[in-house]
C-alpha cells in the first residue's frame, strides 16, 4: 500500500515522502535541509533515495546537504550540470531508462518545463502499485497504463490567470511563462480523460499557485470528472 505525504508543495518549496511500506523515498528536495529533517522527525537515514525533477530552487535547494548526509540523489545529468553537482551520491538517470531503488522500479520520462533536462517519474513496486509523479510541466505527451496513484501538478486555471492579468495583479509577460511551464487545471483534466483510471485509488494535486488557483474548486472538479478521491498537497 502506497502512502504519500507532502512536506511542502508550492513555489516556496516542494518535497514529498512516498513509501510502499518497504522502501521510503523523497520526491524533490525543495525545502531547506533543516526543514526536511524536522518534518521527517530526524529519520533521514530511513529514506532510500531522493528523486529530483529539475534544478529550480523550489525543487532542489537541499540536494547538496542531503548528499552530505549520505542520501543518494537521482536526477538527470542536465539537472546535475545546471546545479554543478558532483560526487558519489549523485545517481544520474535518463528518460526512458528504468532503474531500481529497493522495491521500486522507476521509469523517468521527459516533461515540458523551462529547465535543462526536466523529468517526471513512474514508480512501480513489487505489489503491483503504480505511482505517477509529474510536476512543473505544461502537458504530458505520454499515456500510462495501470496507474494506482497519481501525483500531478495543478498549478493554475486559465480563467483565474487571465482575470489576474486583466486586473493588473500579474504582469502580462508572466502569463506566457506560466502557461509554458506549468500544468493548468484544464490540461490536467485532458490528461486524466486520456488515461485509463480504472485502477486509480488516489489523485494528489500538487504545486497549486498562491494566486492563480482555487483549492476547493480544483478538488471538486477533478473529483467530479474522475469519481476518485482527490487530495490537495499541503503547502
């Protein structure tokens, strides 16, 4: 059984703890090291590794400290180069090349974001569960079979974004960056409709924008679309 816990999910920092009851992992390293330590009750040694999607600070700021503490970091070579990360704790991974950590078999895949070599991850365990993790991408070109858990960015809604631009809350130039680097509610819906969800047990919405989202609405609309339990990751 997969357990998912958000330590942070916003532009201020993103870290998630996932486990199948046998192999605990961190997804992202976007909070300060001390904050991660405290959130995990100083039990970092129980974590088998950390997957990092890309180099932006709200996903990577603690990488070097985690490596110093003895944790292996799994990320693309492009991300490692962008962060100037070296060392025996670095485990470069590549899109479409699976690797294993404990009871997990992990398939990285490319995503669409303004970063050097951003990745999403499909995690499958020995019990037959499949967890999709995709954040900081404006669409997903892949379809996935047999998913049981989905962790997906739902950063903004187009109507809220346009309203904020019209009201002057957001510079018009920023609108294009948001739309070409983050997953909208509308695109999340299209992705979910394009995939087989019959085995899905939970959907977790990640990385909601502070100003361009509506937590209650997003949860309500995704539940209505899918008929699945939906959770909004804690910020």
